[in-house]
C-alpha cells in the first residue's frame, strides 16, 4: 500500500526537472563567495534571492551581519498546525587555494560537476533550494513552516548562524547540509584553536648559549604535541572518531644572528563529546609543565584564538534521540538510495552544534558530496548524489511539514 504522502512525492517528482538543479548549481559556482572577493557573500545571496523570487517564494529576508554580508532567510509559512523544519547551509566557500581545475567555470563531465563550492556546500544549497521550489511551484499547503537559511561566514567564525541563534530562530527540527556523502550524521567533535606563546631570552647569534632560544623550545613542545596526537588517536572510547591535536603554525625569530626570545605555536584541537574545553586546556597545561620543568627559564602561556573561531565556541554535536527527523531521513534514504541509513558522525565541525546546543533544536548534518572533497584542489560533486539529495530533502519536508 502506498501512502498519500508517497503518492504526493511521486507526483511532485514526476514534474521535477533534474536539469534545473544542475544549472542552478552551475550558476552558483560561477559567483565566487569567499573572504578574498570584495563582495564576499553578497552576490551569491543576491542570486539566490532572485532565483527564489522567480520561482514563487516571496517571503524572503536579507539580514546584513556586516557590509556585503547578508544572511538570507526564505520561508514557506505553514498554517501552524504541524512541525517546522529549518534547512541551513553556508553561502561562503574557502578561497580557490591550490586548485587544479577552473574554480568558477563549472564543468560537467563524467557525471560530476566540478568547481569551488560544488561539495562545500553549494551542491547542498542547490538541492535545498530545489526542494523548496518544488513545494512552492506546486502550491503545496504546509502545516508547519519550511525555512531556508543561507548563512555567511561558516568557513571563518560562523557569524551567520550565530545571528540566527541570537535571533532565536524557531524550528522544530533542523538539517545542516554539509557534505556527508548522504550519510546521516547526528554527532561530531568540537574544535578549539589556541596559541602557545613561548617567551625566552634573546642574545647575539654568536653567543647562543647566553640566550634562551624559543624556537628550540617551541620545537620541543611541538614534538610532545605530536606524541600526544598519537596517544589521542589510540583512544576508542567515543562514538565519534578519536580526538586529535595539530600544530598548524609556528612563528618566531627575526634574523639568523639573533637568539629569538618569542615564538608562537598555533594549535587545532578536536575534542569529543566526552571531553570538554576545560579538560583540553588542563591537558596542554600538563604537557607544558612537563617540558618546562626539563628546560627551566622559559615562560609559556596558552591563549584561546577568540578572533578566529566561533564567538559561541565550536562545541561538539552530541548526538540525538530517535525522533521524527531521524525517522524521516532514514526512511527517505532507504527509499532513494542504497546508502547505509544508520546514524553516524561527521568528521568536521558544523553549525548544527549551535542549533542543537544553544536553541535545543534537534539537528542533523546531511548533504551530498564526499567530505574528503571539501576544500580540495579538484572539488567535484557526483550529479546523481545531488539529485538524490533533492529527493530526500523533499521527502523530509513532506514528512515533517505537510
Ligand atoms: Zn562547509
């Protein structure tokens, strides 16, 4: 027996033109939207706003967080008798670092669309927008609100989603469309960035024994951090992947003939829901105390890199109980894909952690594209997965809001 909702989905998909989503994504890729273009996310958002309007969605708000940097919130209001769903995705990408394909001339080849943002995450945005347009163009009356939020700045400090949190956006469920290769992710690690400032004693380069060389001390600390990472990777006590630590930047010194008296390490620490911000700072304090006791005289200080990370902290997404959204995504995946439909974890960090922790909205991460293709030199998205994502988002919309 086929249910009424299944019948409706079949009808909607009969009229759906897959080519519309492919050309939408190509147009989005053609508009760069990263921190090094003067218009930042602005032109991308303008394009999305026009596209939605042309396709019958008129309840649209642009909210400028900074100059040239608006969030776009589009809504198909329900009649307030059903559950509401928030579809969230970021409109920024990273710059076209080390790309081996043209970043903004999307090529469709061998079943893939190539270009910056195809995976992270204009593909998912195009799929969300397409699903929403299908609802609008078929005049489907919803019981609960369907809300699309295209947010700025996720690749930096998540200021777009932070604004939604401050505005206390209302939704019963949320999907954040980061690329998960169409796997349902209900948890991920937190992320903390801190600096280790090492102070020593400068001296003339011809008498290095009279100084305390902070580059040497930084190297000793970095070597201990590497060992710590191996230890962390052995841990299997978490339902997300093991924690990690990485030294990403080391800076210090002026000239070869001077003993450097200050060196800074910049560290990325990914922590599991079983850990905490407090425990990871205690951990680095212990490590520094040990190295400093072997090499006395150096002063080390750990400083959170507040201006580079989310002002609400990049806290972990800590998992979800079975609910209408998990049921719907699992059923939708079973219907439209042969992917494993179990709940798993996302490797990176996502804005879902903010909605889940700060507004208590049950939130999942789910989108098309291989996570390892994010930020890659040959970023490319399988078209079949893009179209599957449209069908799954549509199915979830009907399950939750109709
Ligand atoms: Zn992303």
